[in-house]
C-alpha cells in the first residue's frame, strides 16, 4: 500500500506541488528517499527517525521507500521533514487521516519540535491554487501564511500536538493575520521635519518620490545625505495589497519576515555596506536566493559612499535598474527576481570629502579627485535621473527652533501627483513617470515650443546622451504634474536640466 501526502516546493519566486509517496514493505530494514533530493533531504532520514522515536511513537523496522514526485525536479531544503513523517505515521496506522485537501511543510528537530522554514507565503498561495483547504506549517511561519485567503493555516509546534489534532482529540485553531492589512504602511518614525535646511535637496527628493526617479546626492561629510535618504520611504505612496504580497514573497523566500509580522506593509529600505559582493547585491547561491536589489523591490535601495563600491558590483546594477528584474544564472538553475526599485546613491565629491567646501580646505590633488569620481561610470550616472548637491547646513538653520515641513505634508502632494500618473497610465502596466517606455515618451510628454527649444539647446551644449535626454524629459513630466500642467513648459525643462548640471561640474 502506498500512502500519498501533499507538500510544496520552491523554485525562485514560484512554488510547485510535491507528492510525498511512501511505501513500506517486508525486507531488510532500510530507509531510502528518491526523487532528486539534495543532501539536506537525504539527512531527513535521521531527523524523522529520531523525531518519531523521541515523540513516543514506533519507527517501523521495514523496507521504507519515500518518493518525492515529480521526480525530475530537484528538491531542496529541510521543508519535507514534516510531510515525510506524516506519511510514515499514516503508513504504519499510527494515525488515520484523509490527506485529500491538505498539505504539509516543516523542518523537524530530533526531539520532534517543528522548526521554521523559508518561503511559506508563496507556498501557501500555490497550495490554495492547487485546491488545498488546509496547510500545516511551523507555528513560527503561521502568521505569514495566514494572509492568504481561502485556505486554513494550521500552526504546528511539535509532533505530539500534530498527532492529537489528526486523531481529532485536540483540534488546533487556524492562524489569523496579526495586523489589519488594510491599515496601510507601518510608521517607521523617521520624518523630514527632523531635517534642517536643505530645501533644494528636499525638493529634489519630493520630485523623485512623485515620479519614482533615481537620485544621486553629492556633498561633504555631515551635510545630511544619509539622513535625507533614510526618510524617503516616509513620503512614498502606500503600498497596494498586490505590492505587499509580492514584496512579502521575496522576503519570505529570503527568510527575513519577522515572526511577529503577517505581511510587509512598509516600503523596504535596504542600505548594503559598500563591501557587499556582486552576489550579495543581485542574488546568488547554488540555487540563487534574492539579493539586496530584490529585497528592496517596491521600495528604496540606498548606496552610501557610491565610489567605494566595487566597480563590477556597481555596473551590475545597470540592467536591473532599466528592466525592473534581475536574472541570475547558475549551473543548477536560472531564476528571475523582480527589482522595481528607487535607487538613491550618495557620495563625497573627493576622497577627503571637502572639494568645493565653502570653509574647509580640500587636501586632494586634482588627479586624486578625478580618479575618485571616475569610479562612477558614465552609463551608471545616466541612469540616475536627478543629481543634487547637498551643501553644508549653516548655523542659523541647524540651530533654528522652527520645525521643518513634515513627511505627512509632503506625502499629500506626492499622493496627488501619483494619482495623476495612475489615471494616465491605466491599463499600460506603467506605475510612474520613471517607467515611461520609449514608445510612449513623446505621447505623454508633450512640450511647448519654448520648452523644446531650451531642451534642444541644452542637449547640444551639454553633449547629453540619448538616455540622459529621456531622463530629463521624464523628470520634467513629473515637475509639470506637480504644477498640474498637461503640457511641459520651459520652467519645467529648466528645473529638470538643473538636476543634470553636476555632470559638468564634477565629471568634466
């Protein structure tokens, strides 16, 4: 007799159904697992045997074969411990339970405790799609899976508890989401009212938030570049439910969703150190896991001290910034993760940090300054829509008791402008001005004659690339939206071009 227990597998962002088939027959006692298991699954034999014995049940002294179907797909991780154990309990008659409509995942300890696993959210979604009514998961992951409607998530602490439930003696209540998902973003506590002065930088970041544009902040140490960047999520629009689900799936796969959280409701802010490797930034591993750029999906990726990053690591960003996805190829798999991000980069103007400072003297030679700036390539600069200089804050501004404009006030304006873009791009799949496709650029960015003349003159005088032209036009479209103008005027082009003048000041 063959016992069949349903489980789930994970491949990148996608889950797939797995059948755990168990056959117990007469013969020399053995315990084999087939169906392309990796080393961690093969080790499940010892974990399952110890968990059964230490939970007070009898492990069969027979010939045992476990097949993980489909057998042509590689199975990875310790998530199959629990379904293997359940299939053995059913095959030996320890429990009698109709497994139709149920699925199981979980790692076992030797004492029979059920430990947390990664990727529960995408697997819960797939279990529901496969027609499962009940999904048994580790208690630590139950809140995460409970956000999926239409399927009961049963939290399991240990084998004894599970057996009592399956026998109908002590039923476990399904888990429920921890927070009200419709409540919106979680307040991080960081607010633009904390930032003194820096009106031009705040204006630039507001434009960036309105249009989803990438930003480069240049300034001496202590001018507030990091402080400004960290407050960016506080003025971005609230995440939609679909964005929450997609972002949470990535964090679930990476295993970094907090146990006290059901869903990621606040836009991510990732700030990797400049020593991060290319694999750490884009993702990697024998079976690639998401990197920092994907963990920042639907949020902000902040790269502080941009020239200090490895050159190859920086250049890897170019295509993902354009495409909104990153493809990782390894011997075992080729996976694609989403990475629709707002990139904010910050840097000093020179190695010592005081090139062009009004009061402090720069100690760098011109050659040293040029070499430092040359670490950031032209193609990467082209992909940063807004370049803004962050000057030192004067004493009068920093000592003022007057409160600066709050994030809530700025966010109201951002939400209004994003609403305009939502209506404009309805049905196109475009979410903001920064994502305008080349085919739609001329249609959605009409200019009057004065604006066109100024842009043409600037393009020739500044020697701009085609990509820089597109970026200037997209930023001008956002500024026009902020002014409730359907047609881009000369003042919008002037302000947009102003955010590209640092190219000639520093990279000349």
